[in-house]
């Protein structure tokens, strides 16, 4: 059974050398979406998530909405265990898979095949599981011999195909997605949409950060609005 619970979770990170001018402070505040809590020398601490609490269980499909820098990506990374809170607790039960920013978990110097292994290991798969899924990943990406070349030689669309294929190659208990439906060429978007819809139906908990409210209403049954690191659950029919 999938479980994901946050209890008064706060995430902060430092911004170095950003003290010099009040205008620059304002730009930092706008770009991060958090609040500048304190200063110590030339270090400013930004609160990206502020005492966030919620509980998710099997059957929950949650849309994360909010302006750029509101904290959506930080929340997804904290859900995944990439970021760790300075206070509060996170309870996570079940295997987690993420489809975050382009190239997440990929090493551009490694080949496509080597990155399949790398990303699979980061997802918690065994080598046997990774090898058993490699042929299916090959077929989905349609990258052919390019999988033998370093990822740094790929176009952004090719890298997207590889990252998405690996991330969605297994049915996790918890699936975290950050704006994936608008990436890649038209043919890939159709394939990605079909694959994602099938995957959503198979997972326990689905969390989807998006600016597209129509997609949120289509795929989600709950909605969290983030604003400057604060979370509020809203009526899905009100967005």
C-alpha cells in the first residue's frame, strides 16, 4: 500500500552573495518563490516549503498548481527524498518513480545504454530488472544506434525520450511528474500521453505539477495550490 505523509515539513536553502542590493533581494525572492527568512553575513536563507502538511494514500491523484517558483518542484523533490526538510517529518511507503526536469539522473558523458542502467539503479531497480526492461526501453525511444553514443550528443528531444522511457518503464507505487506532457515532438507526445495514462491507472499515488489546469482536472482527483512555499488544498472544480 502506498503512503505519503508530510507533517509540518519545512525546507530551506541558502542563497550566497545575494545581499548587496535591495533590488537583487527582491529578484531572489521572485525567482525562488520562497521567503528570505534571515541573513548571516553574505548568506540568505530562503524558505522553499513552510510547515507543509498533508496525507496521501492509494487512489490519490494530486495536481500541484501555482506560479513559477511557488515551490512545486521543491515539493516534488522532497516527496522523492531528493531534498530533506530542516524540520517536520516525511513518511514514505512504496517505490517512487519520478519524471522531473529534462536530464534528471542522466550523465551526459555516459552512453544511452549506460544511462539506462544508471537511472534504473537510482530508481531502486536491481540489475536483473534493468536488463529485463532494456529491450522495451529501446523500442519506446526509437533511438536505435544512438543508444551507444554519449547522451551529450543527443538533441533535447532524444534525451527526453530516453529519460521518459526509463522513468516510466516500471509501475511504481508513487509516481511524481513535473510538466512532462509538453515535451518532445508531436509523435512522442502522443506516445508519452498514452503511456502516462496507462501508468497513472496502475500506480497507488500520482502527483502531477502543472500549469495546465485542464490536464490537472483530467488526471487528478485532488488539487494542492502552492504560493511562496505554503500549501492549501483547493476544490478541483474551482481551478
